[in-house]
C-alpha cells in the first residue's frame, strides 16, 4: 500500500543480499570515553593525518573490516549462569523475530487488499489521460478545492473552435517522470521521443514476494513491444527485523526496430591505409546512456568480481530504489508529479541539481577526446571483417 508522501525524502541503502547481515552485529560492552592530552585543533584534521601517511587509510579499513561480526570478548568471560541468561534472551529474540516476519507478511497482504481498491481509480486515471473518458463534475470540483485562485477562462469563439481537438493529457507520464530527479537524470533527448508514446505505468504483485512494473506504449517508431515490464524479486527468507530482502530484477527484451535502438549509438571512425593512403569510414555500435537501460538491470557480483563489486553494489541499490520510487511514489501520485506539486514534499540535494552542468562538461570533454582518437591512423584490416561490439553497460546514474 502506498504511503503518503512525507516531508523528507528517505534515502536508505537498498536492502540486498550483499549488504544485509544474516545476524546482528554484537554490541561491545564497557565502552569508555577515550582520555587524551590536549591536542591542537589543526592537528586533528583527518586530511592532514591521512596525507602524511596514506597507508593509514587502508590499514584502518582493513582493521575495521576484520572486526565486523566479531565479539568483543566480554560475553565469553561471563559466568555460566549469566551466559545461560544471555542464551535465554536469544531464545526470546527468536520468538520476536518470528512475530516480525508474521507482521511483515500481514502488512503485505493488507497492501494487496488495498491495491485492489486502488486499481479502479488507476483505470479511471488512465482513461482520462488517454482521452477515452472525461472526469465527472464532482471529480473536477473536488480537484479544484485545494487549488489557489483559478485563472478566468475566456469563452470566446476561438477557444470554442479549438475545444475538442486535444484528447486526454499529452505527454502525461513523460512530464511526471521528468519531475522526478532520479528518473529525469536517466532520460535523454532521444528517449523523450519514445516516452511521449508512454500511455500508462502500472504495477502488480507477484504470487511470491515481489512486484512487476508495467510500461504500456502506443504504437511508435522505436520498438514493437506494446508493453515493457520489469520484475523485482525478494528472497524467500526475511531479513533482520522481518523485512523483505531484495534479491534481483529481470526486465523484458525490447524488440527494437531497425536502426532505432536507443541504448546504443553508432560511432564513425576514419581509417587510413598506411600503404595506399586511402581512407575509409568504419561504423561501430557502442552502448550509450538511455532510460531504456532500466530494463536491463545489473546482475549481482560474483566472488570473482571483487574489484567491480563496489560499483555493481551501488548500481544495484540505485536500481532497487528506482523501482521502489516508481511503485510507491510515481504510480500512486502521478498527477502530483505531473504538476510538480510532489517536489514540495521531496528533499532535493543541491549537489544533485549541480550534476547536470558537470555532466554536460564531461560529455564535451569526452567528445573532444573521441575526435582526437578518430584522427589517428589505423592500418586497414580485411574489408569483410566487422568491428566487435562492446558489451552493453547499464549506466543508471
């Protein structure tokens, strides 16, 4: 069940199998305030300390990592009768955990119950947005109650002639998505042409823990899919506190029309034969940023991918949070995102707003670097050979 939009935007790390502990970390006892001699304030800056010895950073990180999940040693020193009481408390905690899991399951069932009540309202919304129906007088009156002074409408003949030419609310979902900061960052100019044909976003619960997001499109110039879905799965076992733990997500394969794949771009390179001095143009398909990469979610890192694990974890958390935002915010309150009123209840980080200009600068620099590379001479290969396609990278930043 969707919760009301709150004053502050929560931004917790998404629960994943990698960052959700199976057991709670032990609590150290006999903690004391450290006693030290007076130290000058300028000597306490972390930057100055770490700058003198960068190895200290890795040493501290390694030490802290080795302490996670380890006991302080205090419990082991307790008398047998006290240890028995500790075991008894653990037994009570297990009973508590069982009740927490039952609670979360009942909450899920309650969400499903009210989702069935929400569904007819979503269907009415879809009909109005797509010009299949009109709102009732009561609905219009209820919607105007919270609005400020209405602008007077001129009822001249010109407006009367125009009336009825526009059906529904054009670009409703595209506008709503562009008002959501995280989604807006994913939408490129090329994507907008396709997303103008987006006529509905809805969700459904799975029989097992999880949910599916459904994006419905008009017939368009980019792909043949009528709907494109993405499904989020949770683990069967609940995590610490009874919460569901995100497991993985799967997206539909998009059937792109010839030359219309928005997730790739065509790069042209000049190649000059060192012997004949003749040049030719070689085209290569490379991945590019696009909202539609959302339907190709990142996969959990394997044990062999330790170096890339941190980056993949960050992308997994972002992917999960985007799915939750669409499910809990965008779908239930789409009209508030369309008008922008939802932004009044979101805490917007100034750093997020500054990222747009920075990315533009980086793109220009990258473009210049690419132009320099294209000018370099390469020995001509066999004309029948085809350039290798680079693996698609799902960027969702």
